[in-house]
C-alpha cells in the first residue's frame, strides 16, 4: 500500500508551549483507471490537549468521499484547483472555517481518518515540537456513472490488473 511519511519540526523558544495543532495538508489526487479524475484535495488534522506537548503522532488513511458518481468516460478536472487560494489578497480566503466550508461543498473530497492521535509530553527546553504522520492511501471503491448501464461501483486497486464491477440497481 502506498503511504506518506511526514515529519515537521517547529522550533520553539524555551518559554513557548504547544497545546494544540491545526494542520492542512494538500494533495494532488488522481485516478487513471476507468475514469480519469484529477483534483487538488486536502487532509485536515486538528488536535488539542490540556498539557503542553513535545510531539503529535498520527497514523491514518486518506479516504475518498463521494456525494455523486464519477463519469465513466472523459477527463474530470472540475476540482483541480488549489484548496487554498494563495494569490488572494483577502484575509477571508485564508480563514480556516472558510477553507473547510468551501472544500466540503465539493461533491468529491478526501478525508483523513486518524482513529488515535498520540500526544507526547515532556519536551526539552530547546527541543522543537514535532508532528509525525503516516498517511496511507488505501484501495477505494469508486462509484461510476455510465450513459448506457447506469451506476456502478468499481474497486480500484493499485495492485490488481482488472477492476471489479458491482452494479447498483438499474
């Protein structure tokens, strides 16, 4: 299974403490088997604790969320735009609630599922705060819509040669 190992070290002064983390990771998400779909997606990570930490460790899956089936044919790039408009001069476009709300309006998104974030305490005075993440990209079941056969679900396994089709009622 494909995965990302991510490590971020944030230098801190000896008087600074971390009680929480809010982090947006952006991805280029692409499907090329059956349907060709390209989007810029995100994973949002948020954790807060009452005790100052030295490290946050997360281990989870980046999962695809579909509100509607993908088209079986053609190229779909409707969401191949940056999740965060980095060229905007307006503060509103960088507001976390605005970014998340706009992203959730999409019909296709990704979500980071992290069942058990681990908050480690006991940071040395000059040590950085560390975010360690392992993000896996699991096999997904994708809903597709065809003009002739109706809606289908397809298991897209990066390892398997042949997709599996499951009809969804015609």
